[in-house]
């Protein structure tokens, strides 16, 4: 089986009032967090992503609902289901990612190692394949 994403299990600090999960930069998150964004209200049937990053690393977690993350390093492919607010994945550099099958209530939280930089994106799959295979 491919292992394109590292998995992080967060401790759920729940009590009688409800649940609480902590993510700390340079600790349970394996980099200094420079940016946080979240994706929600994704229309049914819509897929997102379809790119890779040269330098960006991200931790991604479905804090509500469910979606599928399709990962590809140019040699192997893997599908990871995100459906647990206590379980995140770390996506390294040069991994093609697509997000599919969002549930209506899905909220995806993304912690990023870099500020937003469009020039870090590889949005064309053929270009990604050439770069990742060193051609
Ligand atoms: C990723 C997946 C999981 C910004 O201006 N700043 C930002 O920090 C981000 C993330 C996006 N944008 C702009 C760029 C586009 O005009 O917001 C628009 C939507 O972004 P994009 O089409 O890249 O969204 P997704 O959901 O396809 O991809 C995003 C992240 O860009 C990407 O790094 O891994 O979520």
C-alpha cells in the first residue's frame, strides 16, 4: 500500500461540555504554521485541488463531515478518507492532491507551512509528472 500521507492522531480533550482538540505548531504540527484556511459549503459533486506544491507542506483535517483526498507522487496513488476531527494528514511537497466527495456539512481545516504564493502551485498534471520524474 502506498504511504503518501503521514497520519497524526490528536488527543481529544473532551469533558461533559463537549470536545476540544489542540494543534500546536512545531510540536504536534511538524512545522511552523504560517497560514490557516478552511474550506466549507463545497457544492455537491464538486472536486477541488488538482495541483501540487513545490515547497508548501500542509496538515489537513476534516473538522466536520467527510471528504476523500486523492494523493499521487507520480509513482503511486493513494486515497485517504478524512472524516475524523482527531485525525489529520501531513501532505509533503510535490504531492498531487485532489479533494472529492465532500459531504454537505464538510469543513476542511488546513494548516500551512508557508504564506500563500501562487508561484508555488503546479496546476498542470503533465508539468507535475515531468518535474517529479526529473525530466
Ligand atoms: C490545497 C487544497 C487542500 C488565496 O488567495 N489564499 C490562500 O491561502 C488560498 C488557499 C487560496 N487563495 C485563493 C486562490 C484562488 O483564487 O483562493 C482561491 C481558491 O483557491 P484554490 O483554487 O487553490 O482552492 P483549492 O481548494 O483547489 O486548494 C486549496 C489550496 O489552495 C491548496 O494549497 O492543498 O486547498
